[in-house]
C-alpha cells in the first residue's frame, strides 16, 4: 500500500518483472524508498515494457492521489530518462 506521506510530484521507480506468471510484460512500481506499491496496468504496459527491455530507463511521478476506502488510487505521469 502506498504510504500516506506519498504526495503529488513524488518520484516512482519502474522495474520489469518478465517472470511474472500473470503478465510477461509486468512492470512493478516502487517508491523512491523501495516500497512496492503495485504494477503498471496490463492495458498500458506493452510499449513501456518494450522500451525497458530495449534498455531505456523509465520512471514516474505521482500526478494525483485519491483515497478510496482502504485503497489509494494514484495517477502517474511516465517519463523517459535519456
């Protein structure tokens, strides 16, 4: 679960997880402190996974955060580091 202290603009790190048994294009999202908060949605990860597999470094920033019961829905902007 994402920390209550996570805020708009915080950097997020992306890591490929090609051995994921549910999704071969899986991309794990972690906070800058290494806390796993989830995955890039499967419907959005194909192009990002291909870029990462080609050696490109992608990262994200929290664009918005909304509390939904016990969950937090976050919107992420994705960036390519050249």
